[in-house]
C-alpha cells in the first residue's frame, strides 16, 4: 500500500492551461520505471471528443474521480500533470465525432485484417502469448509453488508455459503468427534480486516501510520477478514482436498459507482482466499517469472487450466455472459480462496492444488441484466421478475456440 499524499491544485486556464501543485509528489516513479516521454502522446491530439474521454476515464480507467487531482478536464482540452519543473501535457479534444483525427497504432483490429481463407480464421493475425510467472527453480522464489504431502508440486509458471505451447500450435493451425514472451522456465530479464537492493530500498522508503534485512530481501525478489521481468517482456512485445493481440496466461489461486502444508478450498472460478481501475494514489506516479493516458488514447479497450467477451463465452462453456467477483476496490466491472473486470496490472498496462488477461481455475481448489495432479493426457479421465479432459488441453482449446469465433467473423477471401 502506497503512502497517501495530500495534493493541492491551482488550475489557471489560459493559453494552453497551467497547473501548479505538489510537483514532487507527482514526479514519483514506480520501481524500475523511467520517466516517460510525454511527447509520444502528441499524436493523439484531437483524436477523441471530450465526451468519450470523460466516459472512458470514469467508467474504465480512473473510476470514482481518481484522476481529478492530476487531470483537469476543460471544455476543449485536458491538462495533465507531468513532472517537477515541466509544463503539463495539454490534450486537445476533437470538436465532434466527425472531426476526430485518426488514431495511429502498431496493432490491427479484426476489421483492419485482410479477409481470411477458408479454414484459417486467424489469418493475418499476430499474437503474443505471455506465459505468466517463470516456473522451474524460480517458482518458490516467486511464491507460485505449493505441495500437498508427497504430491507433485504445483508451479504456475510451468503450467502456463505448457498451456502456451499447446495454444501456440492450435493458433498457428488456424492461421495466426504466434510468438511467446518466454520459451522456457527461466527469466527473460537479466536482473537478479541481489542487484536490485538499492531499488528495493527506495521502494520501501516510498511506501513508508523500514528497510530491514528481511524486507530488503523480500522486496528485491519481488522487483526481480514481478517488475523487472514484466518490464523486459513488455519491451520485447512493444519493440520487437509488435503483435495485434497479447494473451496473458495465468492460473488463479486463493490464499493457501504454508506452501508445504497448503490449504485446499472449495472455491473454483474464472475471470478476465482488461486494463483499468487506476486509483488516485497510483495516478500520483508519473509513469502510471502516462501509461493510463497512453492506453486510453490508443483505444485498446474496444478490441480488448470484444476479444475478451468471445473468449469468455467459450471458456465459461468449456470449464463450467462461475465468474469471480471482486470485493476489493482494486477492480471495476467493465461491461455487462460477469466474467470481465478492469484492473491496473503491470503487464496489461505496459503492453501497448490489446491485452486479454486470463485467470481460470483456482490451483488450490479441491477440483483444480485434482485436475493438476492428473497431469496432461489425451481423452478424458474421471476426476471426482466426472469425466474430464486434461486441464491444460481444456484451457488451450477453449481460448483458441474463442479467438477463432471472434476473428472468423470476417468476410472470407475467395
């Protein structure tokens, strides 16, 4: 939890607008982030109306007035705080929908793709698969490992990589070009916890926590596997792969306690995340304000929602899992589909293309654990008296089916 900063604003509306405020607080950066280049957003001038901008802020990206301290919305423009000693970024609105400038992106929506040949509904589509976490010998460090008695250890990073490999084959057979952000149970980043001690110290100080030896070790590890690793994957996606869609593959979990004596639960559920739900405190970080504006203005949300809704339908049918409902205030309901939520996670905000973030199966649910222990297999096995496909095959197949259904709804080439 971040410290709460009291921020006072004086907004003077004139030529271009001017904000003076607690600039030191607004110049903060999240761990390992670099100060952004606000000039990148200039290409979005007059690409969005005031009405659409406010709607997206309030319904998806910064609900509950979270942006009012750092983004001042006027009739013709929005004035956004940048950093200490620098002028605010001024976003000019389009007068109306007919006068909007076109939005330039590196990704293609379904409607911008060429017609697919018969049997290849994903033809022309570039997809990045991001197998969540790392797995292997790193699984215990990243706290995605548990074992019940003499059972096989449950390691999320290894499971997501297995799903990614299966899914890649299915998507390629359907005509897509597929890339993985990692191909083995090893980190993509070259950073290691022992080299992140100073960054960890600064992160603890920012949160008002003491830099004890235990806290430093824990925070250094977290910055390695949850921050540096994701930053590196984002650079790979944004600068090299440049896909039309990224799928973040995960398994879910409830609190399991001691990793060697984990608690199994009855709850088993499914949900999907799109980028959204920045808090007021998160928006005091310069990089987070920039990332939020970049996602909003690049209009990923429309394609994210349409693809996610298609995959949610096929996965809900295949898994028969109920939707997960957030009771915390770190997520917001987006749209009418009960499976889809908006949440501000590093992966889905740093990837610049549309992102579908998938969270099926509770690994330490009794049903989920039994299916994971059954391993990967062909056909069906009785688990709890019910014939079940391999959980990994079911996962990959239901995602592929959803994508084929969505992207296949294009006019076919002759």
